[in-house]
C-alpha cells in the first residue's frame, strides 16, 4: 500500500464495491428490483413450472423470465449468474477479461427426477431389472447425454462463468446453505486483503426450485403453507408467520481494493468493511435456541470492520418468516445491540422476494448497499400483526427515508452456517 488512507484498522487493504447486479422474482436488474422492493411489491406467486396438486406449499418466488437451453437447476443458475455479472461489470466499467479470481455460491445440484426417469427408461433391455444407477450408467455408455452430464456437475456453473468473463485461476464454487452468498463475498474480501489480487468477482445464484425441493423443505416444516394469496405468505417477525417462501435469484458484486478502484477512476458504491462467520453444531437444520453462534457471528463482523455497534444505522435481517429462526435472530441482535435495538431500523427483503437460499446473502448485500446509496429503507411487508415477543422497528409495510452510513446484513443458514457482513458508505 502506498498510503494509509487505503488501509483499514488492521493495516489491510480497504475493500470497495464498484459493481452490482441482481435478479429476483421482482425482475431483472438493480433498477427494476429496487423500484419494486421499495414500493412494497411482492414477487411471490403461484407455481406454474411444475404441477403442485397434493403439495402443501404451492407458491414460490421463481424466476421464469430468463430464456434457457434446458429446464434444469444448472442452466437456470448459470443464466441468472451470467446476467447479474454482465450488469455488475458494466456498472464497474470493466470490459474484456476480468483478470481476477471468481468465487461462486451455487446450490447443490442433482438431475431433476424427470431427467433421471427418462435416462433410466432408455437403458438397454439387458439392464432394465438392475439397480437404478447401474441402469443410468448403462444408458450413458450406450449413448452419451451431454445435457444430463452438465446438469449433474456441481462445478460446471463456475467453469462456464470463468470462461465467459475471463477470471483468473481456478474458480471456487461453494455451498454453505443460506449463508453461501455472504461466504462468497467473504472469500473475495480475504483474497484482496491477503494481497493475492486487486479485484475479485463474487457471485451467488440459485435456480433450484423444484417439486423435490418443496417436498424436502415441507418435510422439515420449514415452508409457509399460506398459499392464498401468495404475496401475503412471507411475514417476517409477525405473530402468524408459519415458514419461509422458497425463491430464486442471483447477485454479483465486483470487489476491488480501494486503491485500485481510485487509481482507475471507478465509482465506489460502498465499502465492504467486515465479515463474520461462525459454525453452529446444535442441529442439522435448527439454529441454537440461545443464539450464541449468531451472536458471535455479528460480533465477529463488527470486530473485523473495526467499528462499534453504535455505528450501525440499519440491519438487513435474515428474517426468514419461520417461527424459530426469527425469534433466534431477534435474541441474537438484542444480545449485541441491547436496548438500542428498538431504535435501529430493521427489515427483511424476504417478505417480498422470498428466501433465495444460496443467493440470499449476496442479494441482500446488494440491497444493503443500495439502501445507503439512495437513503431509502425498504419495508417489511405483511407486518400487520406483530409478534409481541419480538420488539423491532421493522420499517412496517412502507419504505422510509433515512441517511445510513453503516449496515449489518445477517445470513444464518441450515447446517449451522452463520455469516454477517458490515458495509459502509465511506471508508472511515
């Protein structure tokens, strides 16, 4: 570093955000998403992608307006990531090869059941009575199926993005449940802080909504069953909340050292000041009721950012609308912010876009930065019957104007994966 104004409290490079792109059920691009989000519009709708008869949950925040060569989770996730990356690079003023590492958060992928049945059905007669996977292998040996193969490869999305945008080195694909998007950002931050690169491309995408996904989450009693009307189902921090609404989306952030960004004349959209990540070993899916890992995660993010809790002017909550998780998150925030919590505006984007799973941490980071840039706090819609045990200023139902200099964004996921990000408008 050539000047201290480019380093943080620990002597590390300050990380600037110079480009953002986003897709959710509200639309494609930051402008359309932000206008809808701040207007309190919901993207939750009845599912049309597959039959839902007999399912307890028949609603979602699917993204159905992107053209695909094949209708599977890999192609959807890749298409979302591609489009948000194009938008982010354009905003960052970068063209040609990116020449920095790629960190991608992508959903666990496996072939759709319909594709598996079709593959098994075309297995040669000699293998029809065998084990299902023996029949799959026999069918593939007889006639290769590149589309099926692509749909089964976890790393194929990042490899295609790397080829498309000219990133440097082997792309990294990660999956840490609902914290994945924030974790991808953290990896990008660390790569720049460690001096391995001046810029990093961080992408999170999820196009994995399927009948099987709905069934699996329903068996965990995690999904809302309030199907009618769909837009009223997600109600974080409300008394009658009954589960999250599964959704799709993607977000891309271009991260650069502040020194590099200023040197090339880029517009700095915000500063990624701190990242916190802690594991929770309490249960495979449930968070620890005492919130200890979440508390530690928030405190770690603040410490990494080098700021006190008094600097946080807005919290973008994980806010899933599940009974247990909302209560746990409230307890964790209360432990960190104390009596001041009731005066800090808190809102959940998931009330409008649903839970975008792997993409959530990055999507909500984009919206957090946009909150500071515009001075507009998005609302938490459907907040008509507050949970009396959760005392929060959730920016109920309508947006609010407010100048915010620093934001905390939480992502607390299945499998004990917890991540928090602290973002600021200015480096200091």
